[in-house]
């Protein structure tokens, strides 16, 4: 707007000089009209008052790292006077690293209509981001004055999931030394265990007669079939820790952490292995998405300490990932392994998988308490010049380099150092 005023003053000065040099009335008329321009612009801007309503909208609540997140700002004009130039200002803030950037776009709004300003931004890091509609400035003719539109919906929060990295080798290994009784049953798939009832449904051709639920059949006057339970092996726990991150490589290390967690979890989901995903839950969450945690362990109480979700499907994992995005990096004196070992001291596992940005002494002690006959695998994100490098430690037996990045096949390397 300052440039518009400077240009206006320059033009009026030129016309004043021309009117003093030349005696033509034409320049005098131009000066008169020029002097009226600010008053006309101010009058139109005053007519904009309380007639424009802006709101921020997103087509989806999630996207993946490396994609573009598309959103739009809708501006409703309840008046009949059009606005030829409106400036929309939106800020994007990373709720974990507290970094923000501002974005602007210009649009025109017709009279008595609803305008849509489409915007997009590239997303390079995973985590939870917050878009805020800071301002919508409505400029009058010639851009000399403006007024702010009323904002109805100013904030939207969305999650950025990590890139998919395929892990063809299952992280959970066969462990004949740890015997775990299969006393858990699937909550999503039926099976053949007559000791557990999964649910009931209508009869289908081919169903066995010994599975007909005769009481419900008599009550509903139609054939009802029992679906039996499916015993599942939940003797695997996947723990994730995010220790304090260096400022220089913090975002890259966090991406590597989440990408590794995603690769390990999806590899087990692809093998139809049901497991527990655990993390250190804190009272100061990043986002606004609270509520009842789907699949969360009922024995966990409070908002601090180890928290776990039972993962049976991709949907369960993505739901848990949105909760993990809420946690902040913890100090090196805290670890989910210690909290988990204390809270679930009587539980035994065949496989313990641990993903962290720093394998501290505290975390190692917690793993030692949990181990018993378990097969322990630790994925550690290494800081420094190459934060995408991960060391796969098999409980001190050997060290394997596992890399993520441009070459996806490196994630499956089995050569030991």
C-alpha cells in the first residue's frame, strides 16, 4: 500500500507541474479528479465493513512427506460491491520445532458471491503442522486504503506421514527360546477357535450347521451363524523414543525416526503380525486432537508414562502415529523402556523392537529389565553429518548398518560390521 501512495503522490506532482506550466484546463480537471481518488477509495473501503467473511479449509487432514498440501480460503461477500484485490496471508507452523513460514496470495471477489482462493505448500518433513489464517486484507480502488475481513475459521491442524520405505525382511524373528501362550484374540478377523465368540452374522450358503446360533435364529426367524475367535500372537512390542534433538539436524533426524518406525510397523502388518506399539506419553501435547485412544491398553491410566496401542491393521498404526506426533523429545534420563518395564513387569515377549534417536544408558537398562528370553532389536538414529543412517543393534550380538534415503533396498541389508 505504501508503494501505491508513493505512486499517487508522484503522479499528482507531475500533473501539478504540468498545470503550472501549461494553461490548459485539461490538467486542472485531472488534478481535481486526482484529489477525489483517496476519498473514493476510502468510501468504498468503508462500504466493505462487515460484509466479508473468510474461512480456512483443508481438503484432507493428512498428507505424506514430499507431497503438496492443498487448502483454500473461502471469502463470502454479502454486499453488492466487488473487491478487485484481496490479499490472503496464511502461516504454517511446525508444532514440534516451532518453525513457521508465511504465505500470501491475491484474489478478486465479485459482488454478492462466494470466492475461493486455492493455495498449496510443499511439505518436506513429517510431523504435525498448523495452518493459521492470519489476515485477509480488502483493498479499495487504486489500493490506497484497505480493511480487514472477518475471519470465522482461522486454524487447521494436519499430520504429515513419513515416506513409505518397504522392508521385505520381517523385523520380528522366530524365537524358540521364549514360549508365549496365545491367549489373545483378533478384534478384526474371525477364526476357528470355538472357545471364543467373535460375532454373529446371517447364514451364507456353505456355512457349517454346527455354527448356527439356534437361540438367535429362533428369536429373529432367520438363520444366524456364529463367527469364532481367531487366536493371535501378540508377543511382539515395538517401542519408540525421541530424545532431545540437535537443532541443526533435528528435522532430518525426526524424519529418519518416523520413517524407520513406519517401515518396521508396516513390515509386521504386511506379515499379519499383531503387536503392541508403545511410546512415552507426556502431559504437554502438541496438537488439539484429544479423546479416547482407539486400541489403547485399558490398564494404562494417567497422561504420563508408557502408553501403548494394539496394532492389527494399517488404520490402527496411522491412528497411533497421530498420537505419537504429539510427543516432544525427552531428556536422556527418560525412556519408554524403563516406564514400560515398570508398568507391564509381568509380560513376556518373543520380540522387543526399539526405535530411538539415542540409545542411552537408561534405555539400555530398561531393555535389560524387559528382555528375559526375548529377541531384542534396536534401531538407533545416528546424529551428525548423516542423520539418515541407522544402526541395527541385535542386543550386543552384532551391529548391522541399515540405511534409509534414496536407495530403498539398503533397508534390507544383512551384512554385519
